[in-house]
C-alpha cells in the first residue's frame, strides 16, 4: 500500500496541469475501489500520516504569521495612541 500512495503523490507532483491531476486522481480512485477494506484502511492511514507530516512543516510558518500579526497589532495600537495624543 505504501507503494500505491507514494506512486500517487509522485504522479501528482509531476503533473503539469489540472487536467492531468484530475486524470491521475480518477485512475487511482478506480484502483482504490478494487482494494479490500483492509487495504483501503492501510491507504487511509498512510495518507493521514503524509498529511500530518505536511501539516507539521507548516507549524513554523503558522507561528511566524501569528508573530507578525501580533507585531502589526502592536504597531497599529502605538500609531492610534500617538494620533490620539497629538489631537
């Protein structure tokens, strides 16, 4: 099942447009339908693990975005206070 999942992602990454991606998805979905329930569950677990790994790579980005948003809020609050004091 790992080969099936890896091959899917390899082909999706190589695709150059949405039409190709849609065709690949359809082919793999059809093949997935031929699997028994245990095999489908294995594929589901493998895909879930891949998604979790991908989401973990986004954690630093999310933290940086949050930090930047906090900076912007502080900057805007400082600007508003300065403007109010000037008035």
